[in-house]
C-alpha cells in the first residue's frame, strides 16, 4: 500500500469501547502488527475498494457493445455543441508547449 508509506505527519484519533479495542489488539497481534498499522492497513484497503467502486463503471457485454457502437459512429455536432466547445476553448487555456 503505497499510501501508507513515507513520513507520518497526520493523525486520526478514535474513541471506542474497551471490547472493540481488545478485538483490534488481538487481531493486530495475530498479524504481527501494531494496532495503528493494523487499523491503517485495513482502513486503506477498504477505502481503496470504496473509491474503485464509485469511480469505475462495469458494463455487461450488451451495454459494452452499445457503448463502443456509439463511440464508433458519433453523431454530428449541432450548432449548440459547436458554440459550447468554442466557449470552452475561449475560457480554458491549453497545455501545449
């Protein structure tokens, strides 16, 4: 987990019941980790899965075919789209060197 490496300069404090703390301490000891490292590794793994679920789209074969068909046969630009793109180009600088 590359996110967990490097300097540690941020802090998160947790308040939890004694039995929850004991459970975390026991699980961390089985993994040979401190409670902090154990909680961080589990939280980061879950966070990465959550981000991936929200940022990626999975399509079934039928929907994927419809998507690629739409990409391969784009509709012509109408006047409204051309105007919007020209407005965008006027407002947003390009990164050309």
